[in-house]
C-alpha cells in the first residue's frame, strides 16, 4: 500500500469515527435522559428505532449523492446535519427534539459512511488491497462504539446531559477537517448517467443478489444475539452484570478480530472467511441456548464475536469487485438500507417468534438459515472477483 494511500485511509477512519461516535453517544444518552424523565420503555424503543429508520429511507438517495459528488460534499452535509441535530438537543432537551436528533444523527452517519465506503474502494489497486483497506475501515465503528458512549457517560455524570450533547454535536463537525485535503475521485460520464435507471436493477445480477442475502443473514445474527442474550440470561437467573459482560465480550472479540483482519486479508479469500463465519455461527447458535452458566455463554459470545466481526471487510471487498464502478454508490445504498431495515424490523420479529417457539427455537431457526446460506459463500470462488475499472 502506497504511503499516500495510508495517509488518506487514516484520515478517512478519523472522519468516520467523528461522525459515528456522535451518533453512538446520542444513542446511549438520549434514551437514558428519556427514562429519567419518566418516559415509557415503548417510547424509548421508538427513539432508538429512529436512529436506524432514517438510514433506511435515505440510503439510496445518499448512495446516488455520493456517486455524483464524491467525498467532501457528503461529509460537509453530514457534519452540518449531525451538528444541527445535536445543538437542537442542547438548546431544547425534550423528548420530541431528541427524536429529531436521532433522525439527524442516523441520516448523517448514512451519508458519510456510504461516501467513505465508495471512496475507499477507489484507493485499492487489487483484490488483496481491497480486503486490507476495508479491514482497516471496519475498525473505525468498533472504536466509535466505545468512544461515543464513554465520553457521553463521563460528561453526563460530571456536567449533565447538555454538556454531553454539546460534545456529541461538535464531534461530527471535525469530520470535514479530516477529509478536506483528500483528493476526490470525480464522477465520470457513466456516474452522471447511473441515476437514470432504477437501483433495484442491481439485484438482477445473481452474484450481487447472493451477496446481499448473505450480508443480511449475518447482520440479522448480530440483532439476534443482542436481543436474545438478555432474555436468555434472565431465564438462567444471571445478574445484569453477567449479562452485560457477555455482551461486552462479544463486542471486544469483534473488535479484536478486526485488528487482525488487515493481516489475515492478505492470506485468505473472501469465500473462506465468509463461509467459515456462517458455518461457525450456525454451530454456535445451535449450542448457545443449551448452556446454563455465565462463563460458558461468555465463551460462546467471544467465539461468535470473532466469527461475525470478520465478515464486513470481506463483504465490502466482494461488493466492490462485482459491482461496476459507476454503480457503487447505489450498491452501497442498497446494502445500508437492508442492514438498517433489519435492525428496525428484526427485534419485532424475534420478539413475536420468541413468544411462539421460545428463545431456543429462535436461536436454532436462525442458525439453520445461516448454515443453509453458507453454501452461497463457498460458491463465491467461482465468481469473477476482479475490481471493476469502468
């Protein structure tokens, strides 16, 4: 990787952390304030859903915008939207304003992330570099998932909610500073014309369709684990500390494997990583509801974090290799829409399914789907994985 590429990648990751940490901080602080003011759990659930809901509806327009305007304009717009939403919460810290802040934070992350992912794909010169650069980029959300809530919690305890909101509002405004000197990849004539057709036409390609299906299934596994482990822990009589530690072990494992992925990416094919992750997840989901003690659940959580944490760089690398360059923005938008739609709808589905078939049934059903879907991953070796230049 060239020195200039390394510098640009470091700046992009820093900008990503600034925008994403603002959202993750608000995602922790806003519900906490709502609960302290006496709002119901249902109202807090709606507030949390709004962070993902805006990304569902804006993903495709954000993809087209990034395809047309490149990197800087989307980041400037994302910074303005996130900062405006955050400052609104500073001035009027009421529930309805917090809902608007959630929408703004989600929209800003959607716009910035799609522009960043499109740009990063242009930095790589071959398939190996694609896997490596997306492995480095995947570390950013892991850092911001810790940094945002940690800083917000410190300021809430020391100076109150408004001080925390002010910091979280100013963080995204730093993003444009990091990306301001990164050379753009200007839109080509094909980019300008890509908006004339429907983005859904991309799903006519069998490889793209299969990749989106695998990505959606694996993304749903994150939601299954996050949603059902507290339920399973409650059934086992575990303490809140134990349940939190199990979920924390999952997050730490997912972060740790992403730190290793730049090295592994140079040695492993996308099909190997994704296929192994899907088989491993299926096996872990089969065993998970059978264990009774916290340490065993923690061990399974670590293994699951390793499996699921390794997938995103490989999915992004494959996506950039099978999609024409002038359709990358739209492809990234479709992926974002599917993932965030899953985050909104899947907890509702899992809750209803849990009533009918129990927590064990949900784990086994999802595990069966993941295991069956692993066949698609092993077939990826037959795909023509060559980065599109046109």
